[in-house]
């Protein structure tokens, strides 16, 4: 069992860290939110006073932060805090599970390699339910040897572990997946809102589409219409889950990624604009399935 530093205990990080504790690992955790750390402390984790404090004596370092700028500040340092890259033990394994720009992941990996550290980009899919159940999918970028070293740790948090390619490839795979997710959630919300505006029962329409050619992940596991499914953000006021602003960030990463190779991503751009509009109207902190309320309101006008 390993001594693990876990940094970032939000909607995803907290349940992932809990699964590592359940698997018998020793955790020293850090988050800017004291409440987030308290929850882990009551499950047996040690609380660190800073990220630098968390990584001391860690054999494995895991970060689960919102975006590229948070990951850069953590490892390379920001105005008032030194980066942790120089503090991590020489033989430690570093896993960044945040969804960030592939370019940032590559910069981080090369800085880590200069120090002789093993580092992987290992973003996840499966949502908060997958994080709690320990069934996440990991999309890993980096060296195969390092992935084999990481496998027992990743297996405690997920059930599908893919090697996407070299450094940054895990992030590229994740960005492609989330562009599709953003599009399919908006499309599913639009179809449901159209049916409801025309007098259909949302349960009945969801059942029909789930058994028809419109079938998809949102209809099966994450219905965006309130009341259709238990235990999804739509049925608890769109709280928890995957924030609109995080989806907006991922669609922005997809747009940047498309520009670098001059790819056309018209549906991804359209989805990005929809989530940007939704965020501007105050929904940034709600779960991304709340895009239903943007499209639903329009259908009722
Ligand atoms: P979140 O906003 O719920 O949690 C982020 C946590 O990081 C917060 O607790 C925050 O306090 C903490 N934090 C921020 N800066 C910090 C710092 N410098 N030091 C320590 N802690 C810091 O986000 P989340 O939903 O857990 O997502 C985390 C990452 O996983 C994101 O990159 C997201 O895109 C990705 N992701 C999320 C989901 C999902 O369903 N929520 C699914 C797959 C991937």
C-alpha cells in the first residue's frame, strides 16, 4: 500500500480519494476548502496544511483540479506559493487526473522528466457516480512502464484504463470525449424540451428514445429533465455533478485543439456557445445537464 498525496477534493477528487482509502492506501490530502478536507479526515485521511506539506514523503502524488491554470500554479508555483514539483521525492509517481490542455500536460511532463520523476496525464470519465462507485475510465498519456506502475492505484478508482499514447494524449482523448458529451447532452435536452413543449410526458419520451435510435449516455444514466431519473443532478436542482463552467472549459479546449490542426468542429463550437450563454445567464456552477432549462424555457416562449 502506498503513501499518497491527494490534492483537489471537489466533486470528483473527494470520492476518488475515499476509494483509495478504502483500498488501504495512506492519504495526506489538501484542498483550499477546509470542509472538503474535513470530510476526508473523518474517513481516515491526514489533512495537510498546504500542497507542499501534502507531498512530503509521498510515494504517489495525485492532483484533481479544475483547469490548466490551477495545475500550473500547483506544480510550477504562483505569486505567493512555490510549486510542488521541486518538493516531490525523486522516485515518486505523479498522476494529474484534472482535465487540462494537452500542451500544459506536455510541459508538466517534460519538467517532471528533467527531475527524473514519472508523470502521467490521467484524466477521467464517468462522472461523480463513477467516481463514487470506483468505475471511472482513465485515459492515460505517458510512458507504458509508468502506466503499469500506476495501474494498482488507478484500479482502486476506476475499471477501464486506456493508454491513449504519449504525454498529453490522455488529455486529447478526454477533450474529444467531452466535446461529444457536450453535444449529446445539449441535443438530448433539446429533443426532450421539444417533446414536452408539444405535450409529451418526459418519462414516456425518455423511455421511447432510450429504446430507439436516439439512445445515448444522457438518456441511460444522466437524464437532464427534472424528475425523470432519481439520483441525477436534474432531480436535485442541478447541484453537484459536472459544472457548466467545467464543460465550457472543456469545449474551449476542444476549440483550441481544433485550431492547432485546422480541424472543423462546427457542432463542438455550437455547443460551446450554448454553454457560454447558459453560464452568462448565471448557471456556471450548476451541473451541465441544466442546459435543459435554457432550451426548455425557449420551447415554452
Ligand atoms: P470541483 O470544482 O468540484 O473541485 C475542484 C476542487 O479543487 C475544489 O474542491 C477546489 O477547492 C480545489 N482546488 C482548486 N484550486 C486548488 C489548489 N490550488 N489547491 C488545492 N485545491 C484546489 O471540480 P470537479 O468536478 O471535481 O472536477 C475536477 C476536474 O475533473 C476538472 O478538471 C473536471 O473538468 C474534471 N472532471 C469532472 C467530472 C465531473 O463529473 N465533475 C468528470 C470528469 C472529469
